[in-house]
């Protein structure tokens, strides 16, 4: 039988499903509680994604890798929420169209400098699937929720609030066990 102190550690090690919107949003909110941190992510994540689309415009390929990426993101976002996912997908496709137009005008050298300028520090490698796929959508969802009270379905925010509180409690338990 496992001890009571190992239960929070076991829960913390459990990975949240990439497309589990409640778990992803609760974790996202628990990690972006400070207003400056939240604002920085809201202002910088989508431009970073745009520069990724811009860089992909220069890959020699018979297919358009930037369009493929934009469509993959749009499909994932539609899978987790039809309404906000449709908006996020439209933003991605608009970003693809803009990156294509800009790439044709500025060329590789200028585009590459923009990419390097926006990508100074990245997330932890262990969180890459969740971060690269879900963070742009979670930022949009947070903005829609704060500005318009949007919820993907009734009770969504109540469930997220409970999950976020559980995450904070688990985090406190892990910190206390490290100190002891």
C-alpha cells in the first residue's frame, strides 16, 4: 500500500491528455497566475507562431508545410471546442496567408531575422506537445473567457476551477515533502 505522502506525487506525475481541454486549461491557468506572465504569453505566443509559419514558407517542398501546420492546428482546436476552435483555426489560416504574402515580399534573410528575434527562450522539452499545440488555443480561450464570459459548455469553468485548486494543493504537498 502506498503512503499518503506519495499520492500527490503520483498524481503530479500523471500526464494530462493533450486534447483534454479542462485539464489543459486548469494547468495553464495554474502556471500563468501572475498578470505580467499572462500578459506576456498573450502578447507573444501568437507572433511566435506566425514567425514559425513564416519560416516554413522557405522550406523546399512540393507541399506547403506552413499550410499543413495551420490546418493541423485548426483541426486540433476544432476537436476540443467547435466555436473557439473555429475562431482559432481562422486565425491560423489568416496567419498562414499573411506569412505567405510577407515571405514573398521580404525574402529569406529578413524573415529569418524575425524568427530568431521572437524565439529567444522556449518551454521545457517535456512539455513540448502540450505547449506547442495547446498554448495558443488556451490563451485565446482565456481571453474569450475573461472578456466575454465564454465557456465551451456550461460548467466548464467550475470544473476547471476545481482542477486548478487541486493542482495548487498537489503543488503545495510536493513543496512540503521536499522541505521535510
